[in-house]
C-alpha cells in the first residue's frame, strides 16, 4: 500500500508544481487554488469530483481543472504563543499538543515552527525532519508580550510553498500587545496567499484578529476553555484539514487586479462548504 | 429620667471635649513631627522620620497637610519664602514616600481610587493610588505664586517619574493638574502626549477592553482614535513651545500617521530626521516614515526608509517584518521570504535582539 501510494503523492506534487502559479504574482492570473472543506452534518464529505463543484470568481462561473482530496502532502506551520502567560503547566500542554500534531503528520508532509512573544522566532522552516521541530518545541520558553500579528505574517510566509497544501495553526492565549505590523496589512497578505489559518484561543476574550484571519483564509477559530484540551484540538484540526479539497481553476472572464470575490458551492446537494471568501490579485 | 438623660449628655460632652483636647494635642504633635521629618528628609531616601510619617493613617495625613497649609497661611508675606520652602520640601517628601514606600494594597483614605495592574494586555490585579501624590499636590496649592519655579520643577520631575514607573493611572490625574497651573509648559505637554499615545497602544486598548467587558470598572482610557487625537494636540502644543524637541516631533509624526494623516506625518518625520535625530529616535523616525511612504504608495521610499532603520539596529525584527510585508504586498513572495530568513538568523534571546520599537511606548 505504501509502495502504491508513493507514486500517487509524487504525481500530485508534480501536478501542483505546474498548477500552483499563485494568483498574485502576475498581472495575468494563471491559476487559482482554493482550499475547500465540504461537510454534511459536521462530517467531511469525500469522493467529490471537479464537476461537483461550482466556483464563481467575481460572480463569473469558472471551469474547475482539479479537485484533489487527501492525496496532497501538507505544509503545517505551528505558530505558538510563548508570551509570559504561557509558562509551567500551560507550556507543557502546548508542547505536548505540538508533539501530538507532529505525530499525526505523514510521509511527504512538512512542518515548520514559529514561536513568539514580542520576539518573533521563525525557528524552523518547512522540513520533513519532525525530530528537529520537536526539539525546537521542547526548547521553547514563555516570556514577554504578544506579537500575534507579526507572528501571523511570519507563519503565513513560512507556509507559502510551491507544492502541497498549507496550514497555519496559530495558538494564542491573548490579544496582540506588541506587533509592528498592523492587522489590516497582515489580513491583506492573507488574502494574497493560499495558506489556510486555523486559530486556537483560550476562551473569554472578544473575538479579534485571529478570527478575522481564520475567516479570511477559509479556516476557522476554535476556542478552548483550558490548555488541557489543546492536544485534542490540534489533532482535530489536522484531521479536518486533511479532509479538505484543493480545487484549481484558470480564471476566465474576470478582471485581473484587485479583490476577487469567491463563491464555492457543491451542485445539487445541501452540503456545507467552507472556503476563503476571496483573494487579492496584483500588487 | 430627664435628669439622668442630661447627665448622660454632660458626661458625653465631657468625654468628647476630652477627646477633642487629646486630638488637638495629637494633631499639634503630628504637625511638629511632620516638620521634623521634612527637615530631615533627604531627596530620594527614606529616613526614620519619613518612614514614621508614611505609617500615619490617611485621616492623620490629610489633617496634617491641612494644618501645614493653615500654619503657613499665618506666616504672612514677609515669611513667604520660608513658607514656600517648607511646602516644596514637604511635597518632595510625600513624592518620595509615594515612589519608595508602596502602601497601595490597603486604602488609607476614601479619596484613593482603586486602579488596575496590567501586564501584556491583561488585568493582573488591583491596587490603590498612593495618597501621597495628592498630599504633595495639595501642599503645592498653597505655594505663592502658584507658578513658582519649584512647583514647576516638582510637577515635571514627578510626572516624568510616574511615566517612567508606568504608573499611568496616577499620571492621568497628575498631568491635568499640572497643566492647569502650567498650560504651555513643553515638558508637561510632551509627557501628556506620551501618556495619551500610550493609552492608544494595542496593549492598553486590550487591557481597557478586558476591564470594561469584565464589568470590573471604569478606565481612564478612551478609544485609540480619541487617545491619538489627544496625543496629537499635546505634541503639537509642545512643539509650538519648543520647536527643536526632536522626540516630540517623532512622536507627533507617529500619531499623525496613526490618525491617517500620512502626508503630514511624513513631513514631521522627515523634519525630525533632517533635524539630527539619532540612535533610537532616528530608528523610530525611519520606521514610521517607511510606513507613511508605504501608505502614500511610495514603495521605493518606504523600502529605503526601512532599510536605513534595519542598518541602524541590525538585530531588530520590526524593519525586517516591514520589508517582508512590503515585498509581499508587491507580489514578490521570494523577497518576502528572504527577509524572513534574515529574521530567522537573528538571535532568539530578546536581550540580543535590541528592537527599539518594543520601548517606544515607554517614555525616554
């Protein structure tokens, strides 16, 4: 099974290598990739074909070239809040959750790590050496303020890659208190890329930047009551992300620069579809 | 019954008279003790006599300050210098008690407000405003003339100390009182600008929101926009009084930018740079100017400004993040990621990072 699987994965990577001309790099949009979660009663729906999807780019229906499910390797970036409030038990829970997530990665997947307080440390770029990520995670310590917005930018850039599907998993227990970058500018960066952001926050606060970022990228925000629940949350996010479709199309009949509103539906069935609400093309 | 009752009244009256006499004696003793403490007090130190005054109850302290003010009022004009000297030295002693001997966990007087202790945008607990700041201010109200240079010196010094200690709630009460006496003093205007600029920061805004949403109480922090507008006015007035204050100009440029007045902000920041800003101040000016140029659509100028900031503090992360984002917005993912690689190569230890942006909201 493993032998059979490898050529499929390689083929998918190669195929994406040619398809993944990001929408924002040229004045003419060559291809757009949209990461889509399709659920029915909360459970992911497998086995949909490209023809099952309907994509409207600025209201114009598009022809879908590819709808890939499960087969594409993942780029998973962990962006973890290590500010002063994450010490002792909380830090232990966070490290355990990180290790749990790394344990769920498969051959071909890659992982990266950004830790942050007010200091943003892109500790490890995307790598398939998960032991090095574990080691970096184990060495992390909590101190300082929270540069959540700066870290989001670093995490998204780390996740942007020519191959694979990218997930940025952001954990924070608080609000931004020390970033240089602004929320608006980082949200714009998010709309230019195709990294999907899942946020995990400890409950209580008013929904803020992480929710906006998650929604802008087609991900979602999970609020937990205690860091005891972190491992389960991280595992659930990875599982859900793996069950998403990557659909690709070459835009036709739409203007090139600026904001493109996206609508993704599944034809003829009452399924729930989660995808980014649009993308930004051009500079 | 009536006789019994009147006796009781008499007895009570005599007891009260006795207490009053005893109180009068104690008050006189305290006034004398206070004067001894003031004379013995060495600025910045807490001697035995000062410690004894610090231990008095709020009522005793307030009564003593009233007695001091009544006493110096009786000195007359020919002893005004002596009166002023006593009042100024007294204010100095009370300021030192407030700074050096925290008595803020219990309330000494009903006039003391409860304030929040904030860290990383979160409420960490509460304490009481020190009564001694108010006692110092009250003593100086009796100085003649009210604009005596010693009074100005006291308000400048204590306001600066409160800001440096991040005692923002106290500063929010202290500075308006100071400005009522010295409405156009550039130092007090500048510090007021810094206070309100700090109130507009993400950290304080988050904390204020948490306090309000938890129904824990009121805060003296308004919305970021309102605080920035206040800060802009104070910096503008400070600059009108002292046009060569480069730090005020950098901060003025910063709040103008935050208010969306990018072209005006760029002019102010360029003036600070051309005027000789150096070190951290130059770094801030360049970083802020980069943002204004970016907002004005001048990407090349923005890049140049960020690169100059990065060259001043090569281990700072903010210019790297700014350059990375600038490249990403221009659609150059590779260049954006290259900046991230530079960031990854910086020391992980914050003490070695040295990014003056992190200190910006602390008064210098």
